[in-house]
C-alpha cells in the first residue's frame, strides 16, 4: 500500500530522537531542547505526508502497515488510520513541537531526560492512535503511562509524588481489567476464528455472547472512562494537572485525555455493541452530569490550573455524549471537539505556564490587572479562552454545537436495540454547559487580566518573548481556522464516521447467541430479532 | 444582471459589508500599539463608512430593482462557502439582503459611522494603545451586528448573536482596571449566554421539527435552517402539517428563541445587564442601545415572523413580557439620578414597546420603532456623553449625576437643542418621529385580534402601553429639566462648556433624523396620502408574514386590521394627550430644577414606590439571593463535599488506604525473624486443625428409595479422609463383604436391596498414613427399612 511506511516512521522518529538526545552530554539544556524541537517538528512534517496518501472518500483503514511481530501469540505490528484517527494523529504531532517551544525555559533540571521522556511519550501516543492490533495497542497504551509518570514525578510541583502515583494507579486499575478482557477476547475469538490473533479487524468480525459483551465492555469502558475522564472517575486529573510541569499538562489535556473517547470509538463500542447498548444510558447520564458538574466545580477553584483541569471534565463530557448519540453529527462533533479541546485547553495550559514561569504562583488571587502589563499575551489568551467557551467562528463552537445538536435529534435515528434516555432532555442539559462555560472562564479571565495592577510583583512581568509569541499566534490562528473552516476536516471524517454508525447498527441488531462470526447465525433466528433496519 | 452574482475582489458583495469593519477591527487590534491615533480612527471610521456606502448602494440599486419587480421578499442571497457539513446537515456561510435586513444594515452602518466619528472627540484622552483597542472593539461590534442582521440562516445569525455578546463584554469592561466595570462586562456576557442557550434550543427544536420534511431538490441541498426555506409557504402540505400544524412545537421553538431575544434585547427577566452596561464609554452605550445589540432580539423576532405567526401562544408570551418590561422599566427610571441610568431604563422600556408590537404581529411597527428609537436614543446617549464631557471639563468627578447639573442650556446650546428634540421624539409629541412609531404600536395593539387570544387582550396591551408612555414622557422630561433648565446646582455645571464639532455634528444629524424619520410610516387613512408616507410598510411587506398561519385551512387570516379614520385619529389623539400630560407634569415638578413638592412627595406618600424605583425593584438583589449565591454555594459544596470528600477522600484514597493497610499488616508479619515465622507456622497449623473438621469421627449415612438402600461413607475431612481405605459389612455378619466378583466392597457409596440388609451395618475406615482402622457400626432402624 502506498505510504504505508509513514506510520511506522512516525513512531520511530520520536524514539530515535529520544535515543539521540540521551547520547548527548548532560547539562547542555539548549542542545537538548533543540533536538527535541527539531525531532518533533520533523515528526510533524512527516505526519503531513499522510494527507498525500489518504483517500478522503474511503471509509476503511488506510496506510496499513502489517508485519508479524510475535508469531506464537498471533500478534502483529499492524498500524493504520482512518477518518477517526487521522486528525488525532496530526493533533499529537502538531502540539508536541509547540509545547516544547512554548515551555523552552520551563525545565532546567535534567533537561536531557525531560526531552527524552516527552519524545517517548509522543511515540506512545502515536502508537496508541495508529495501532490496529490489540496487543500493540495495549503496549502503546502502557508505554504512554511511564513517561507521563516521570514527567509528573520528577519535574512536577510540590505534591508531585502523590499526583504521579495517583495518576498511575488510577490508570492501571482500569487498564488491568481491560487486559483481562483482552485475554478473554483473544481466547474466544481464537475459538471462533480457528486461529490465535490480536488483529483488531479480524477480531471485530466476531460477535461475542451477550453476557460476555456486557462484562468486556465494562472492563474496557472502565479503562477508557478513567482516561476521559468521566464523572466520578475524574479526581486524578486535577491533581495530575496541578502538579505536572506545563509541558506535561499540555500533552495530558491536549492529547492523553482523547484516548478515552478514542478507545470507546475504536475498541469498546465496535467490539461489544450489545455491551455498549447495555451501558449507554448510564454513560450518557454520567457524561451530562460531568458537563455540568465539571463546570460548577471549575468555578469553585482558586487555582488557575485546577480550574482549567475541571473544565476538561466538562468539555470531554460533550465528546462523550456526542459519541453516545450514535448520530453522524454527534460523533463527528465529538471528534471535532477533541481536536478543538487539544488546541484551546493546550493553549490555556501554555498560557498558565507563561504566567507561572514569571510569577511562580497559580493562585487567582495573586493576579489581577495583567492586561496592562502583558497586552499581547492577554489578547491572545482571550482568543483561546473564547475558543474554549465555544464562541462561534472559533473552533470550540463547532464541536459543542454538533455534539449537542446530534444528541438533541438522536431520538429518531438510534439503531434498533440501542437507546439513550430522553435524548432531547440530555441535549438541553448539556447545552447548559454553554452558560456555565462562560461563567467560569470569564471569571478566571477577569480575575487574572482585569482589575487594578495592584500587586507589586505583577508590575514587572515581561510580555511574551518571541518564541512564546510564535506558539500563541500559531495556536490562535489554528483556533480561528478551526472555527471558520471546519468542513474540510468534517468531510474527511465523514466516511469513517458513517461506517462506524452503520457497522454499529448492524452489529447491535445481531441476535444474541454464543460467540460467532457476524452474520453466521442461522438466518431465521437472525430475521426474528433483526427488526426493520436496512 | 443577477444581483446574486455581484462581487468585489472575488468575494460576494454582501460579504464585504460585515467584512470591512472586521478588517478594520483586525488592523486596529493587531497593529494598535504601533500606529498613531489618527491612523487608528481613520481605519475604523473608513471601514464603517465604506460599509455604509456599500449598504446604501446595494439597497438603493439592486435591492430596489428587485423590490420594484415584486421580488423584494426573495432578496439577494449570496453564499461564500459551506461552513459546516455533516451527513445531510449543511450550513452555508451565506448572507441575505432583503427589505428587512436592508433597514437594519442602513441603521447599523449609518448610526455606527456617526458614533465612530463622535468617539474621536470623546475618547481623545485615552492612551494610543487603548484608543486603537477601543476602535478595534467598536469595529468588531459593528461587524458582528452586521453578520447578525445579514445572516441567511440561524447558525450564521448565531455567530453575530454571540459576537455582539463578546463585544459588549469587551466594551462594557473597556476600563478594565475598575473591578466594577469589568464585572459589569462579565455580567452582560453571562446573562446574554443564558439567552443564547435558549436560542440554541429554539434552533434545535426548529430543525428537529422540519428535518424530515422534503423541501424540494434544491432546498435539500441547502439545509433547512435557512430563512429562505423556512419562510417559504410553498413547500406543500407535509411541511405545514409537520410543523406549522404542530402549534405546540412552534410555540416551544418560538418561546425559546424569544428568551434568547430577551437576553439580547434586555427584557425581563434577563434585562439586568443593561443598566450596568453604563460602565462602558458613553459612545459604546449609544452603540449598544441604538445601532447594535439590543435591537438584535426585536430584529430576530421579526425575522422569524413566519414562526411566530404560526403560534399565537408564543406571541402572547412575547407581548406580555414586552408590556411588563415596558411598565417596569419606566417605573425604575423615575428615581434614577444618573443621567445614563435613566436613558438605560428608557431603552429597556422602549424595547418592551417593540416587543409588544412584534407580539401583536405588528412587525412593521416593531421595525419602525426600532428605527426611530435608534435615532433618538443614539442622539440622547451621545448628548449625554457630551453633557458628561462638558461636566468633566468643569471639573466634575461624578459627571453623570443629574442632581449636580441644571442650567446647562446656557453652556451647551447645540447639545441642549438636539437633546430636546430627542426628548420630544421619545415622549411621542407630534410631529417628531417617536409619535408616529409609538402610535403605530398602540393602534396595532388596540386593533389586534389573533385567533386564540382573549378578545380584550389587545385593549389591555394598549392600556398598559399608554401608562408606560405616560411614564416615559414624564421621566424623560424630568431628566431634560434637571439637566438643562433652572440654575446651575454646582460649581462644575457653571464651568461646563460645549463639546467639539466632532461630537456635536453627529448630534445634529441624529436630531434631524429623529425629527423627520416618522413620516415614512404614517397610518393608512381613507384619504390618499403620498406613497412615501407608507414607504416603510410597503417596503417591509415582502419580508414579513402578513397572515396568521392556520393549519388545515385554505383561507388565510390577515394580521393587520384596518380601523376607521375616526378610530385612528382618536387613538393618536389619546396618545398625544398622554405625552403632553407627561411632559406637563414633569414641567410642574422639575421645570426650574426639582421643586420642593418633589421632596415632600418622596419623603411622604410616595416614599415606598420611590425606594422601589431607586433599587430597580430589587431585581439585582433578588437574583443575587436566588441565583448567584446559590450557584457559588453549590459550586463550592460540590467541590468540597462531592469531589474532595466523597470521591477523593472516601472512595479513592479510602481504597488506597485499605490496600495500604494490608500492606502494613503483612510487613509486620514478614519481618525476617525465624522465631516468629515458626510461631506463625504453629499458630497457622493449629488454626487449620481447629477450623477444618479433622477431628471428626468417620461415619456413614443411608437412605431408602425404590426398595434399595444407599449407603454413603463420610470418612472425615482432609487428605486422610479422601484417601482412606473403606470396607463395608452390609449383611450384618461381622465380616467385610465382597461383591459378585469377589472384590472387597470399598466404594464410598454402595447400594443393596432392602431385604438383604442386616440389622447392623459396619464400616471400617483405615487411615492411609497411620494404618489405624476405625470401625463404625450403626443399627438400621425398622422404620427406615
């Protein structure tokens, strides 16, 4: 397949960069940063090659690269992307150099290891996005965890150990249960298929028994819901964010959280449609609670970083309800909201990093009147805030609008055998996020930037330095473009999203039975429960 | 030539109208700190003026041609590109110029230009950076408003809708160093967002109602949130039944959209942001109150006339809220002592008038009053700015306090004349513009009789509005007399002086329009008047719905009701009389400065109403108690109780603690001391013996079924029990039995016919390790036999 080398290359580049940077002498922090920025920029440029080889009309996996990896297990090193993952990959490669550039001055201690961790993290994230093999996915999923643990635990704030351990254990609890479910899936699929394989495409042809789907979905969903994070599994997030260094926060919010939603879309829902149907009402209600709860709690914070961390709980709630709506509008909106959240929340954390680096505090009360001192930064930050608050013509609006809209009109188009309770009410309740978003974001903006410049230490803050200006200008331009021209992206997502809903509808209508290949049950039982779906 | 293909520089001509101010905003906001004041305001004024010229051209030429050809309702639609597309849902970034949006763009760009010019004088004391920032915001505001009015569908309208909200946040909080001002800006944005939330819900409901309806092949490709499609009644019975037939759905969508309008147009219960919006620079107030922002809600309701004429339930909500707001705001204006606050409440009240007009299906009157109000209110605000500017020059630190003014007629003649004309207009005195537009609203309310309304409701609205009009005339002229008449009540007032020409010139232009603009909307009388006097109604007719949408009927009921000349003249006469009474009573009480009677009244019989008016009926206080504080408390409570305590402390760290506890216990056990390990082994073994049934004696049980005994050995627990060697003696002869083939009977379960069982059965159990044998003998009872 043309271009199939691109994805393995994308994984290899950051790893190479990490090895390379570890070979340089200690203490040369500007050299380390240079290598980091260069390697991540190259990775970004290479990732743009994807577009050249990507067929925008096709709905299956593209740029597939497949070699046998562990023959005894049937594990393959298989990567590929479709309309769902393509922009998430680009988001990852796009944010990484910006983050490294924007936090250039932030880390002086062990800068070599810091850059290496960031690059390994990038490889892990890219791997998890492009993996088409359960084994490879699980490996990449866990690979992400370690550098993040180090980033928080070594370069973090005062309670960094508590936060790092909490982050790891929280995530581990989920992913271990997922591993158990993966074993079950692996063994059962082998019975049905006659061969041991971890290939996602092969495994997803297997319909597992109803009970198994419910339990396996629950195990996968726990892992993903923790990552999202779905209320009430979110409490690791504020701690991790507050203690993580700026770069860690940006990547954590910008990319890592997306694995929750992505996992649902790629693994949990397609593999276990009956399980999804069983749990969907609960998940839908939890996501709407998350939207409102996150906004309320964000408002109660006096620490800027915590405020933004809780805003993620609210924003990712939109993404979650969007995919549960099972409408093309909701799912595309959800993916779009993830991309936008990466830009805006990434930008917010970078902005907080800018303030923290100058002032060494995250307490709202310590700021005030910053606009007077840093007008350029304030203006750009305002655009990011507004993007996050979902102002139309900025990127945040498109995702929120489509997810709420999709949820609102979901009632009529839900597949047979799948439902979420009172979609219009859920849609309306999630729309209150529009109000609350404005409440906490403007509250934060006013506290920091408006008011009198009456704290002496704020009087000497320098405005953005050139490298920071570049980062913020790129981000704000991206936020504008995302809000003004969403269609080119939506059109690329569309075929895969349609395929997702189509397949899901077909699979969830499959009659209950022992594990089997989809469509292989005797025709008459299939007819009896299939209903009127085309 | 097809007007839809008009282009400038490759972009549709309509796009340039909002784009020009937006470009101006971009330049001023990015280059602001590097350019001089002169270039900053040249860019800004140039951008809006160009947009104004372009608007005039488009309205006067291509749209006029369409209008004359009878296609004014179709208007000019231009698509720039497809904004959002998912599946069958498609939103074009498209603009629509029809006769309704034409009125709006002319008002916005024309008054906007004047306010820009005025601002050069008013803001000249600002630093270079904030001067450019100010003009950037002003341009952004104008541009957003132009997007709002030109939008061809609801989502694009929403861009402008939220855009003006953002600009109000920025401009009200322009002097951000003052916390109260910044808070006022935030309040404006948040309250508007509550409205925007309902606007979204209304939009979703509308789409949900019509999404399955085929709008024809062309329309299917255009998406069905487009006004052109929604308002077209030609799409057949399916459309009418599914939506216009479903009155409740239309009512729900209409009411949600109207709550959105309440946010923008400052109606009860969402009006609270507008009085505080005075925190912004005065020209901004003029822009908010006259040209942009608050007119958006009224415009939207008129734009959606097709929806509202399908639901008289929604309309009764609109007109009732309008009336209550008109009355309440007029009442709140009485006791205000701040120049701009009085004007703010008068705006809220006048917007109430407009909503009553819209709520009675009197779309033309709503737009008419919107237009005349734009002129006289802009003139009043700019006049107020001029007065405050003068007072500041006189050295006043509270330039808006009307109790310190008086006698300014001597010092500010131009401001005084223009202010007076506007006061006459707003009081509804013939022949100034406000007289005609207010009269249209009153007459419309009197005559209206929508299906489903009580007969007397129109008259009730009329009576209520008359009361509000009386109040208006009184408080506006109280304001006028307090400011300009009598003698100066402070040193600062004595030293006030007239503002520069950049400020007075816009005042004169606005006052001129405030005087004569009424003549385009005269009532339809039986005698023939020149057609220009009905220009507005014939111009707007193609863009608004003239009939009530009645499902399942062929016959359409017209909204407009024609009254006899006598009725028209009597209604006008009453309205005029009310205006004169209002002005007259203001003259009596305030003509030469506040008379002693006022103090007596305020301290005596009117003390309570006065307090209520002064505190704006305690709306802010009530909201503070029932919304703001609970919100904060709930937020705090959720965080402290649910997040920190229940989830994090109890559930998360609690489970971590339990795991840790086990860890600590096992650490104490695994301490490396052999003695303790041995002790552990001993204790453990003892426990094993105690808990397990090792000490239990072997036995067996038996039961009888179908004439057969079944003996089951219970040799005891543990390894010994499981591997024990068994032998049975079933026939009671004292010797171990064998089966038919001579093997010893050693199975755990053995069976024997009932007749062959002896009176005693014996089981030998031999322990496999100690080789010790235990003998169990049981007597087989008769009854069990």
